[in-house]
C-alpha cells in the first residue's frame, strides 16, 4: 500500500512540474542565441534590366544604353521627369527583317510617378490600346506603362502583331508590390460618369502641370505646399467640360487656396497673372470652384452652368480613419497571467493527486471486501508479530536448599 501511494505522489509531482514548465515556456519570450561566426554582408538585390537584348524576334543592334540623369532621358522635359521621381532609364534600337523598333524606357520610384509621366506624354485624342496597365498609340508610336516603368516605342512600320509583341515586352518588365504599386489616390476622386479616361493627366509639380495643359497658372496651384493635381475632360450633353481637382495636405490649406482661386477666376481680364489659354477659351459663366475637405475642384470649358454645377457636386472627399494598433498585453498583465496559470496548474495537480489516491486506495479496499477480507491488511495472519503475554512464560525451577538431599 505504501509503495503505491509513493508512486501516485511521484507521478502527480512529475505531471505538475511538466505542466508548469510548459506554461512558462509558452509565456516567456523565446531567446535565440545567434551563432558565432563571421558576419555576412547582405546586399540589396540588383534592379532588373529595363530592356532585354531580344524579344519577340526583335534583336538589339547594340547593348541598351542606360542612364540615371533625367536630361539624358528627355532634355526638354527633364524637370517634369524629376517631379515624377525619375530614377533611371534605357534606350535601345532593335532590328528584325529589315525593320527597326526604337524603345525608350523610363523607371520611376513608384507607380504614381510612372502613371504621371505616362499621362504627361499622352496627348488627348490618342486611342486606347491593350498593353500593360495602360497604353495609347499615335500612328507608328505606342506609349504604355506597367509597374513603375513607362515605355515609348516607335516602329518603322506598324504590323498586325505589333501590339502582341509589345505585350510580350510588357510581361518582361520589372513589377512592384506593396504600397509603391498603388496608383495615385487622387484618381479615386474623379467622377466616373461621362469621363473620357484618355484625357486624364496627373501632376506633382509645375513643369508637369503646365506641360500637360493645366488650366490654372502653376504658381496659383501651390505645388510648393505639397499639392498634387488631376485634370480630366467630361463629355457633357451641352459641351465638353474640364474638371481640375487639387489635393492639399490639410483642409486649412485647401480653404486658403480656394479663396485665391475663386478670386482669380472672377477677376477675368484683370487677373494677375493673365489667364492661361484653357481659361480664356472657357465660358466664364460656367466657371465654378468648390472645396471638399482637402480637395479644391474647378470646372472650366464650354458646358452650361447647370451641368458644370452638377459635375462639381459629384466631387466629394471621404476621410479614411486608420486606427493605430496598440499593444494588447502589458508586462504586468503577462506576469499576472503567468501566476494565474501556475496557481491553476497547482489546483489541478492537487485535485488529480487526491482523485488518483482515492481511486487506487478505494479500489483496492473494495477488491479485498469483495473477497471476504477486511478492507485493511494490517491484521492479517501473514503479518509477523511477537506474542509476549505472561501466561505463556514458564515458571523457573525452585532453587535447592542447602543441606537438602535431592
């Protein structure tokens, strides 16, 4: 009986210690000792080449020429490329069966810069093509963008497979992931009804805005304050209208610029600086300015005032509230949780020990009773004992008296 009790207590103690160790190991942070050895320098991955040596049967006559200076990419529009965060580019001439294909590829920091440069070079009225993320063409010239790259292709002769060949090239261009792959958020504020997508122009600075035919003077927009703009043409029932949306960092800055822009559009011929050509060609009765949050919208063109007002009313800013994640458990809470786990395990272990002892001892007693024996074995015959009662002691023989004859 004693050895079974000792075994039960030892088993329960082992279970309790193992459970406590497991809880501590799960709660305490894991500490990994870094292996000792020589340090290895991990270099960033080498950017993928913009232009391949060959594709779709076209073979480069010479190795593609690469550059990082915006003036080498486009000397006349170098400032606009810098505003779109130009990083590097490449040019190459390809030949196939006596025909030539000239490619100029420009890479930017993110997809917003690539789309801005694409919209800067694309002219209104160029038809849409299905190449990359967006494409357009003008006779033998094809312009498309994908990821953070813009490609300007000029064929010596356009063929029926030219589009398919450029789609193959677009599939070989580097791609992006993460936040850098997102298009400009301001595009989401453009109303989609009656929009002509091929007329959308996105600008981050005065050179890009003016070069794409901006309606307002660049100095009035406020690019030095972090503004960005998008301009698009809408085919309304009366006449086409141009919608300009300017996004400012804060609503306060937008309110101040709205007052300046409204005063400028009301000044007419006395405005300083003088009105640009898009404002001069507009119907002054249809000019209207409106602010929504950090956005300032301007409608120009020849649409009637009623349609201009309706288009402007569709521009609405919706703020997005992003919650900052907070730590869910403090160190005090973790310590208390650990102690509570230990106490719980102790209670469970003690209860298990009591139950185990009850079942082992009680089961053995029931077994003995079922066999007709007492519950305890302490008084059984096989128990060795010494019987020292007096009636079992023999009397000592009487001592002989002196002189008595035996």
